[in-house]
C-alpha cells in the first residue's frame, strides 16, 4: 500500500491555527469537547483531532462547528495572524 506523503508544513500550521481558534472559542463559551462534538454530530475523538490540527475537516464540518460555537466561520479561518483570539474579546 503506498504511503501518503505528510502534509505541507505550511498547511499543517494553518490547520493548527484554526484548531487554536476553535479551542479559544470553545473555552470562552465554557463548552467541553464532548458537548461540542455531540452538537456537531461527531465523536469527541474526531473533534479532538480537528482541534489539535491533526486532520483536515470538511467545509460542512467547519460550518457546523462554527454554528455550535456561535461564531462566524470567518473567525475560525481568518488569515490575519496566528493569535487564537477569543470571540468578543475585542483584541
């Protein structure tokens, strides 16, 4: 079976930034990984792999997670910097 090459390091870094933003939004809203995963119709371990930047989620999954977090998708995937800004913090 052929090996799948590792992802481009730049893509991996971007996935991790999205995961950090998801973590910040989740903790800001006082939500557990379990609650958020269930709200999005997925297993906690699948959600955890997204939050840690291990896997690349589908667009529908990101949309569902953003809705469950109560943030616009653009907040999770913005490219302006790599700070895991908390929604509503004004910074």
